[in-house]
C-alpha cells in the first residue's frame, strides 16, 4: 500500500518553494513502521551555491519545523531538494 504525500502549506522561508511530507515504510524487527519525511523544495538563487542554499535552510530549520508543527505534522527526518 502506498501512501500519498501530504502537502504542507504555511512554510514561509525565502528559499523554500514548496514543502510536503512523504510517508516511508521502515521495517523495525517484524513490525512495519511509517516514517514521516519533510521534503523541502528549495529555490536556487544565482549568487548562492547549492551548499549555501542548504546551509541557509539548515540555519533556519527550527523556524521551519515550528511552522510545520503548528499544522500538527510530525516529522521524523528532513530532505532538502534543489532545483
């Protein structure tokens, strides 16, 4: 069974274009557990390298997670994608 990603609205950060939560199955012993992964699609800015964009997002990660958790979204891990 595949779970559809959950679109996250309300993330306000100048480098984050969109956000969603993907649900990934994780085997723990004989149990199958669902892990919630927050995926952030980031803007690429001409004067910043990919590493700079990632560092800027990571520096503000507490603020971003606070915005996601206001929507009662539990997050187990984070993935940052640059386009």
